[in-house]
C-alpha cells in the first residue's frame, strides 16, 4: 500500500525554483490492505485538522500524528508515556483534544484469576498544544460502575459520552457489553450508564459472551453503533451493529435495536479471519464513511497475528449500513476521498552502501519490513530509485529515527544535484519516528536517483521515503491587504520572512496557486500563535469562504506549528486566502502553505462549469457544500463536471439531486461530449429532500467531462447538488465457499482451479451453488463464471443463472479442452446495494455436467486487482505454488513434527499450505509454516541433488534454513543458501503428494514457484 504522513520540522529545507513554472508528476490514489501490524486501531481527528492515534507495545503509550486515515503507517510516532511499574498492562489507548487539552484514555490492571478480567479505565492529561511536548499527568481512574475496557469518547446529540465495554459478572465468568455514560468533564463521569448491546446470539458467544468496542456513525437521523462480537482469539470474531434514532434517549437500552446478524464476518477467500475492533471515521473531505478494523491472515491464529485494515463503508437501498466483505490484502482499493496521493519507498529495500538492513517483521514500529541503519561510517548512503510518468514538483518526506541528542547533518542528492540537510533529534526511544520534509523538489520523467549520504558519521535509522506531489508557497510572496505585512523579527521561519500584521479585521494573505486539474487538494498552513489562547482565521478559496479554522496557542513567537485542511480547487489558477473575518480572533503569523494533490471522488455542482440557464442557488435546505444548481428548466442548460482519473476503468457516478415535482423527470447524461443515455430521476417529495441516482460509465485515464444536460427530449426541472465517483473493483467469490444444495459438492480432483477447490455434482438436476455477493451501489454488474466441462459427445453445455431468487436466463457454456482446463462466461446482472444472491442452478432444460470454480464480479471493469509493487513484505503470509502443476507447497499430513517432509498438494487453504516469509536482512529469507511454526530446511544440510526438504525448528544463522528468492518473470526460483540448489518437484510430477526436493537449477517449470497472497 502507499500512504503518507508529514510534519514540517523547525528548519524546513527548500529547493529554490520558479513556482509559476511548476508541473506535476505521478503518484497514486490507491492503496492495499493491511496498513500496519497490530490490533485495536484508535484514530480520531483533532482541531488542527490532523488525525491522531495511539498504540501500546508493553513499554508504554506511543502517539502517532498523520494527515490522513491511511497515513497511520508512515506517521510521526513517539513514546509519550513510558509505562510505570505500578501498571500491570496497558491496552487500547485513545487520544482526543477536549476543552483545550489533550487526553489519553486506556485500560489497565494486573492479571488475575479471570485472565485480565478486572481492567479499569484511566485518563492522562496534557495541557500543551503539542501532545508530544509538555507533561502527561495521570488524572486517575474513571468512575465507571464496573470493570471493563476503555473504548473512547463520542459526542452524540450535543452530549459527550465515555464508552467502555462493561463487565457484567456471573460467578466465574462475565458478559462484556458496550456501554455509554455521560461525562461532566474529561476525567469524570456522571449519571446512569446505558448499555447498548448484550451478547445473546450464537455469533456473540464464540470463545466468550462478548460484545466489545465502540464505533459510531450517524446518517439520516440514525446512529449506528458498531462493536466486536465473540472472543478476539476466535476466527468467528465479527462486527455487530445496534442502531437508535438520533433524538432518542441513548442511555436507555430499549432505544437500541440490534441487527440480528453480524455485518462483517470472516472471509477465508480473502485471508481475513476474525475481523473486529471496528472504528468508523470520515474521509478527509468528510464525504465518505470508512471502517478501520483488524483481522488475521491465518485461521486459528487471530489472537496472535492481527493486522490493521481499512475500507469504505457503503449504504444499502433501505439506508442500512453496509460494511461489505473484508478485502483481500492483494486487492488495490481507492483511497478515501480527499486523502493525499503519495508513494512510499521503503529504505530497507533501497540500494545500501555501508548502511545495514534491519528487519522488524513482527513490529508496528516501522512502515514496512524494517529500516536502513547508518553505521557511523563516512560516505555511507541509502539510494532510492523513484520512477515518475512526468517531470514535476514533489515533496520528499523522510521518516527517520535520530536517537542522539543533536542534529545529524546529511547530504541529499537528487539526480546528482546536492544540498545539505539536517535530521533533528527525536531521542528517547529507538522507535521514535519523525518526518523531515523537503519541498519543491524537481524530478525528471522516468527514473530518478535520490541519495542520502553521511556527512562525517551518522547513526541515523531511515524507515522510508514518502513521495507526494506538492508545492510550497512562501507567505512573504502572497498578496497582502488590510495591514498584513512581511516581517522577520522572529526565528524559525522559512524563506526570507513571514506575514505578520493580522491584527485587524479585514487583514489577509492571498496565495495564488496553480492546480493541474479540478478536485481535492490538501493545504498545510505553517503558522505561529504566541498567545496563550487559541486563535481563528477564515479560509477563502477563489473569494468564497469555505471554513473557519482554529490555530492552537503555543505561547512562543519563535514556535511554528502546522494546520491541515482539505479544499477544492479548479483547474488552473486559484486563490487561497487566510483572512481575519468579523467572527475571527486573528493575531497570528503565517510562514507558508504547502498544497498537495489528493484523491478526488466527490465533486460539488457549484464548482462545475455551467451553461444555458443553469445557476448556483441556496434557497433550499439539505444540500452539501456551499450551494446547488437550479435553472435546469430551460432547454440547453447543462452542468459539466471535470473529473480526473489516474486509471481507465468503469466508475459508478452517483448523482445527488432534488425533484420537487409531482412526477419523475429526465435529463441527458453525456461523457466527453457524447450522449450516453437519457436518465430518469424519480420525484423526491419536495425541494428540500435529496435523492441519489447511480449510472456506470467508463472513464479514460486523465481528464473526463461528465455532463448532465436538458435536451429537448427531456422533461428536466431538476436541482443538482453533487456527484460522487466509485471505481469498480473486481471481486472474486470462490464456489467452494458458497452455499451448495441439490447434490453440488466441493472437490479437488482436477488441476488448475483457483482457491481451495471447486464445486462438482452438476450432473444432478437441482444442483445449485449460491454466491453471497456484496456491492456498494444498486446498478448493473457483470458476473464472470469460471467453469470446466469436457464431454466430446456433446455440444455446448447450459446452466441457469438466478439473482436474488429470480431467474435471469439460461446461459450457454462452450466445452473446455479437458477437465483440467477452465473457461469463462460473462453475463450482465442487476444487483442492489448490499448483499445479493447470485445462483447457478441445474434446471430442467439445462445440460448441467460441468464444474464451477468461482465467479468474479466486475472482472473486466479495468480496476486493478494487484499492485505494481513486486517486493515481498517480510512477515506476511503467502502461498507458494508450483508453476508446472498449480499445486502448493505443503507440509505432509498436516504434521507439526520436527523433520516432517514437504511435498506438493492441491491447495485447500490449510495452514500447512501457508507460509510466513521473513527477510533475514542478508539477502536471504526464512520460510516458516503457518501451521507448525517450523521453517523450511534441506534435510541434514545436504548439498546433493535429490536431498529432501523438511520443516525444522528455527536456528539463527543456519544456512540450510535460508533461501534466496530470485525473480524469473512472474515466478521465483527458491535457492538454498547452503547448497545453491533450488526447490524442485520430483520427476516434474503433477500428482498430489509428489516429493519436493532440491536440485540444480535447469530452468524447469517444476523449479519455478508463484508466491502470492492466499
């Protein structure tokens, strides 16, 4: 995945260039799960526009600061509260800025007879505006009515509540229940407690009677409260939902209605076991709802091997929340709307000279597999190769640890152009990470070399380079008015000065910025507020006020801070103005802004190009943004949305509109100047009520124009609020995991199936396989069936396709070349938002007589299913498949024994067929069975051909247990360090149980292996 986070250090380093000539280059608006190793994600957005999150690893509480949701992976991270000896354990810390101070809530107790069964909730307070500074003071234990786990703070109906998982004791056991209690201040609770849900269903009682956690999202007058159900040690750990009306008494348990089934469950097809610990957050532009959660990649190990993931929340036609299916770690997804585009380059996989690769496969303390460690040798360097599609301006963000008392000087070379930079100290813990941002760096189209070289000696630990497409603008070059003036009488500013004089109402600094396309951008304001109270300014974009911002007090005019916001810009020149408005308090200094390109999926109509009688209005309620478009009652009137996409693919375009007429109306949809269709827009009841209409279009890479126009054949008279894009993503469903009936059954007795098997039994009429399919929007989709059928005496085969119980058609299936060969058949189907049943059934009149492997929804939509990143991530789980047979590396007989042999076998998803691959840091890898914990080894350390391969207990430094993974096209040869020979399937066999041994490499397909995510 590709994510980012940055913090400007006190001395920013600027590459001088002519800003008006800046062009932009290529980064990505996509990402992949998982985000980071760990569990129980806690992320909240604070008053300065940043997201903050915490985690604990046994040494205390680590605090992270990041611009974006996904930026948790590459965030600024420091140990802010070392755990005192008096605390037995510290779990699940949450951070918030409340009433002008910072508070961290966590659970703690000593282990007792219940096995961590008596936790209490504690509070820390920090009065510093910077939570990394000042002192964290223990405010003590919260006055909850029972033991339980702290789950954070939520504000509902204007009231602030503390949420905790309350323990209801029953002898030697207890029920765990999510509970709310009102707060009189950030460290004191008041009044009665209200329990949201009690574990009563079987899905809440796997491994314990448990509902735990707190995830809250409000929509259309309803509050949705998410929580985990069952024990986190169980694969069936899942997410439940209770909902209540927003205006109800939230402390009355009767106000909450539990959904009878969990809303997110395990998905073995997607290597997601025990999905839980949900957290609901808004996207950066606040137009999307997202879930952050954890899940394990290996069944039976969800208690010990968990990773944080994120994906978008969708909403069903009936308005109910739709969390969907946990995504496969190999699936490429779209970032949240408004999130900065970026690309992360891991230092441990850069070119190293003198520096060492340090691997931390099991740690949340690095963004990837580890970091690069400089070893105090002169001229040591780390060099990144960065590829771009076009020349342009970037920021380079280096995530690092400098665990010394002073700054570390380094030399930065960008395509052999050098400058001196300095990494500030973040001493105190070797896993403290800061980010050093270098602005306005020009990169060439194609390959670029970015090298960090030691100036003298350095013990720097370099975690990653995060690349962003951005431009920094100095405030002293802005247009000033109302008394604002350039000054230089304080320290720490960048450039040649800063802007002061924002002392009177009307004072302002206006920046002129150029945007390559219309859409979302982040703007990072570097400012100083030396007073002892927070101040405010207003942001205007193109002379339209978009928000009032809060600027925290730092009580020091030499102390500079950052403020992060998301704004919308038009293509070309724009103005961004910081103004002391009538309702502001002003009195701050401004140093610079950095404008960074962000993922854009949401487009407000008031920012579109209007023609004919179309015009901006605000005389009705319920619209988003600053207005809506009316006037579409005159023929020829149109609204043109300019949208930019980095991937050519199918996109759902969700139009938000109002039709207060007494009947449906029509408009025409155009794409890039060509009419696509006439669309019908049902009445909404009145002009203050808004509805949505989804149409699917294929967008080109780059700029596209989506037009809604009143043609003479339309009835029009519609108000338009906005559009929101959703890129279609191919999603695979395995037949062996579907609901089978009528004699259909799973099998593995043929080759080259996908997943853990296929479904046979379609020689009996009535045989059926039902796929439970989840989609984000009500629309037309394609379903691609992968099947096999070989009957030389017959013609085409046939089967019936049903959707949600209704027969769509009989489908014709040409025969395959053999039972080991597979073919595809694609059909269009109409699916509703949320869950659907796509069924293939052997009806009367069908031929049947085929095997079914899987279906893929939207297989050919153009959305990516894998990333271009070919680096194997250390510590992740993979399956290893022989090229010639399609069968998997397998520990014989599911054995956990020392010395058990390894063979090939049809993949059935067993843990004995899953392997954790860990980098040793020396160019070799350890390949460990997810089932036994033992590692792949050549028996007896032999160097001879035909020596068997077994599993053995790991011995550090043992060469016969270390393997080089050498890429050959899309495959790997897996070469033993001790013998130099490779893994080989004996006699090129395709049989289950065929021996895997070592052999001299001769280029055979039985010596090449596919390594991919299960």
